C-alpha cells in the first residue's frame, strides 16, 4: 500500500493528503483531517503518477510516497518496488531530491501571492547533512541567533551542486585572507 504525503514546513513532518482531480489527473491536495480517506494506492505506478502530477503543479512542495508495509519513503520512481509498465511510461519527476539537508535563514518574508518567502544558506550550515543532523542544527541556530528565522531545507540536486560551489568559494576567500 502506498500513501501520497506532502512535507508540512509548519508541522516539520510529512502529512497525509486528500487529492483533487480533473480529467488530466491530480490537480490539488489538502491535509487529511480526521475521518478523511488519505490518498492510498495498491498500485505503485498509479500512486507515482499522481505524485508526479502534484510535484509538477506545486514545484515548492515535497511530495513523497510512503510504502506503508515497509515505512520507506520514495522520492522518485527508480527506487519503487515492483514498478510496472504503466509506471515506466509515467513522466519523470520534475526534480530529483537528495537525502541531504542544509540550514537556511529567512532573508525576506513575503505573502504567498508575492512569491513566498526568500531564504539563503546560513554560513557554517551549508554542508549536506542528514535530516536528524539538520533538526539538531536548526535547534542550535535558533538558540544561538534568536533574532533570525531559520529552516531546514531538503536539497534538490542542482541546489546541492550550488551549495558545494558556494562553500568552495567561501573557503577560497577565507584562505586568501590569511595568506
């Protein structure tokens, strides 16, 4: 059994969702409330197709499939068990997420209609870390710098490459200061 879930920044966890559809597929979601039937599928291909639809429409959302039998999360179809022919024909995920997290500081808080909040990597916390390490680092940042707003951010592959480049540039500049 596969359940579509979405990351909730406010709750700092994945939540079950109820999907809405049109004739072309999944077009929206809302958090499942008590008594709702969350988006669950016996067929991993159908579950992945709807997850990809959501990811394509809500690029900022982190959509995942939870395999309820194993407790594993799947972020792209390559690591799903028993992928059938229909799932192979499903479009690829628009973004590939890594298992790496970094800490970011809010630079500007905006309303969602204005494009959402803007964050930047926080120096010293841009090295890729596990989710558990990121939670601890987030708590540390909030305690050390209470005047700032921070978040733990899961990296897209292109963000990971950019974060590595930024770290190399910072190290290069710092090493030149002391030469």
